[in-house]
C-alpha cells in the first residue's frame, strides 16, 4: 500500500522537473533574446534616431529561437547534456549569429 511519504516524494520530483524546464526556457529567453537584440543594436550602420519596436521584438525572438534550437539540436546529436557549459556556449553563439544575420538583412 502506498504511503503518504512516497506520494510527497513524487510531488517533489514533479515540481523539480517542472521548475527545471521552466528555468531553462526562461534562461534561453533572456540569453537568446538579449544576444539577438544586442547584435541588432550594435550592428554598424546608419540608423534612425529611435529604433522601431517591431524590429527589436523580431531580433529578440530570433535570438531566442536560435538559442533554443541550438540547445535541443546539440542534445539530440549527443554533443552535450542539458546544463553543461557547452550547451550555454552554443546557445550564446547561435543567438549572436542569428541576431547578426538578421541585423545585416534588416538594416
């Protein structure tokens, strides 16, 4: 017969797994988004005095998508596991490249 203690442990395990997924998502949103926006903002060219919000949002989403894709593709290919430094490095590099490519095409 299952005890209350086993039930509590299952709940704690589910909470830990869910928090890990949520924190990974938020970390890629912040790292990828900021890298994409910084690549767009600091790309050298003449620009208007005030950047448009739509272009900044697209740069943010492009960086986030590239960071998320590089993480999942690297794990799928067996290059690294979740949480390793190589995963973060690939996410940062991919989001900077995607933001730079978007900035080059958009400006």
